[in-house]
């Protein structure tokens, strides 16, 4: 089955150069509803006080297909592709000895832990995904079993303190 293709246009601050990780309904300017046609088109008025993020999408996650994004306007516009995010996947597992519970439990430190560091200030999205459920499976309602959470902690002292302690 062929995936349908659509477009979402979102308004953002004039100097924003970062990807949108979530759709804020208040920022959506226009949506071209998904279609199996060769082209999906929309028309809109642009305000020079804002920048706009255009997100072409398919209705099937993981569907691969080439495309061309074209713009036609009555005044000059600039279009630049935002950088694709870096992605790193680290498998993990909770076992009876590494399932410490949420951060208010005294055993929280037993949970698996991963060190995240960057070379410069950056925006990141961190996601933990249960691999014991199919992508189409419905998770149990909140409070009815196994729940997931992420806690980001800032290491005390950082690398300089660790190097001093090792000396």
C-alpha cells in the first residue's frame, strides 16, 4: 500500500534554527491533508515577523521515498533544510537487580544509567521505548502496571572532579 503524503507549516520565532520535536497546535499555520496524489500543495500568507518550519510527512512511519520541496511566491523567500538529528540507540534491560523504581525510591540508583555529554550547547530529545510491546500494541493505562520515566541528573563536579578524585 502506498503511503499518503502531507505537509504541516508551523510558525516560529524569526531566529529559530532548531527542529520541532512536537506539534504545538497554536503554531500550526496550515496543513495539507495527506494524499496519494503525486503532489500535495497548499497556499498561505507569510508574515516577515516570523519564520516558518515546513514538515513534509508520510502517513506511514519508516516509509522511504524521494521528494522535492518547491516554493513559489510573490516576493523573495529563503528555504534551508534543517540539519537531521544525530541518533544513537543504546539497548538496555531491567532485571530484578537493575529495576530500582522511580527517583523517590531509595533503590533508584540501581536503575541502568547512561552518561550523556556534548561538545557544544545543543537541543536533545531523549526517549525510552519498551521493546517488549509491538509498535501497534496499546500500552496499559497509567497506574495499571508497568510505567516508564526518564530522569536527567547533572553529575556533581563533572569530569574535572572525577579526574581530581582519581589522582
